[in-house]
């Protein structure tokens, strides 16, 4: 993994999990465009799975310190395998956009294969920065609505 790629890894999160998390939240057009560019570099791929389905959404009750399922979420899932190497790629996104899930799987496979590491590292780092900025902006907007009330 390139130095640029390791620079975006969140503390406490395994690198592959952070890669998938970043890809799942990446800009849609840029994600699909990047996957189109890297796909020819991977050679032949086998689509193991491409489907939509429902998954349970787990949440944690912080007061009781217990996990529970809030409900079901529609997801698109893609799983690919490189034909000439024992490398797989995986993608899952909320919604029914199978093309987005497949793009995610292609980029994941490229990362696992070490394909075009410099460009991939730059793409991931840029998307991680954009996601962090969007999260910070959202948190600032939420904080601005906080009201402190006195109890009588």
C-alpha cells in the first residue's frame, strides 16, 4: 500500500474496512469513472455476485449498552474475482445502484492487486478528505441548532 494510501486510514479502523467505507461514501460520478479507468488494468474478471437485497441495520443502545436491529435496509451488493489471480473485490451500498456496488468491487480488487497504487491512493485520500469535511460541516450545522434549556 502506498504512503499516500496509508495516510487516509482512520485510527482504530483496519485499512481494508476503511477503504470499503470510503468507497461506499465516495462521490458517485468519480467512483464510477475511476472504476472504468482501472477495469482494463485488472484483466478478465468473474462476477461472483451482483444483486440487491435487504440487510438488518444494527444499532447500539448507548444507555443499555446493547445492540439491536432498527429494521431492514435495501442494499446493492457486488462480488468479483480476478480470473488470473486469487484476488477478490467487494462492494455494498445503500439503495439499488448495482453499477455503484460493482464500481466499488472493481476498485477494491484493484487495491488488493496493487494496481495503479499511486493514482488509487490519491483517489482514496481525496475522497476521505471530502467525506471528513462533509461530516464536519454536518456536525457544525447540528451543533448550531443545539438549545440549552434550564430545568425548573
